[in-house]
C-alpha cells in the first residue's frame, strides 16, 4: 500500500501500522491466555517455549478384552508359536540380567505419542500392557519370596483382567508407569539373584492347580515379559 494513497485516506496508514505490529506479537499462554504481547527484539534474545506434551484423553469406558483362558504353562515344554520363546534355552541362573533386559525397552515404548491408543477396541494399548508388566513383576516377586519361605505354598489368586479394570490401567500416566516398571524389575532381579542352588527345585502351586518350582517359575515369568514386548511391536 503506497504512501500516496495514505495522504488522502489517513485510515489506511493506521491499518498498515496495525498489521505490521501484529507480525511482531506473541501469545504467552502461561499468563492465562490474556492475548498477544509485543515481541521484544531490543533485548538481544528471544525465548521460544514449546507447548507442553498433551497425552490422549483417557477412555471413559474401554471395552474389556476377551478373558485369556489359555494355559500358558505349555511354553515350559515347547516354543511359543507367537513370540518364539523357548524355555529350554534359558539358564535360570541368569534370570536377574534377563529380567532387566526384557523390561528395559519399556521406557521407549511408554514414550510413544500414541502410547494410550488401542490397536483395536478389545486389545490393550501399550500403556495398559505396561501396567500389566509392572504388576506381573510385583506378583512374581511375591511368589519367589513365598516359595523360599514356605513348603509348597499356594499362590494367592491374581486375576489380571480384573486388576486392569480395578486399577484403571488406561488412565495411568506413561512416565509414572515407566518408572514403576524399572523399580519392579530391579526388585524382581534382586530376588532371583539371591536364590541358592538348593532352592531352585522348591515348589509352589498356582490357584488353578499348576505346580511350579522356582526354576520353572522363572522360565514362565521370562516368557511373559518377552511375549508382551512382542505384543507392543518390540522385536
């Protein structure tokens, strides 16, 4: 817009100046969204603030997955057809390191932008699987301690599907869950590290009647951890 036309129409000059000013405005949301503020180019520095990460809105009433009624103890005898785990290849004396290795990838999984998204309405999201892995570690640490303290103790029943609903896995914060997995893995690894040679055959019985020893319990746990990495796309 030329100065010539502004001589005869002063309002045009005001409009141009206002447009030029708005090119140098910023909005500081942390001040309550009060509107644009002038960008101070004379201060010698400009600070750009990235918006805070926004996680997806939690599901209000997620569809419950179909109950898993398969007896997964078959993985102690033959390879898992889904993840390829072979229990016979595991040296249970290495369980401490193996548990830590099988849980380390969860930090990256839980940092995914779509971590709370379900791949299908009745399939857990990576966030929900992460919560499950954390709780599996805690439950199995308790079972290790129980077997070592008692002769063939019965394991308290733990319904994983009921736990997911009761604790509202889909609403938990990924960063918190990541930290909790790391802590639970450390505790579980420490429990395996103190098992003595004569304790590996000690038995314990699950509520459905399945008999485990510390040796087979460790192999079974490791399958669970590796299988859930497979579930969330970690190879």
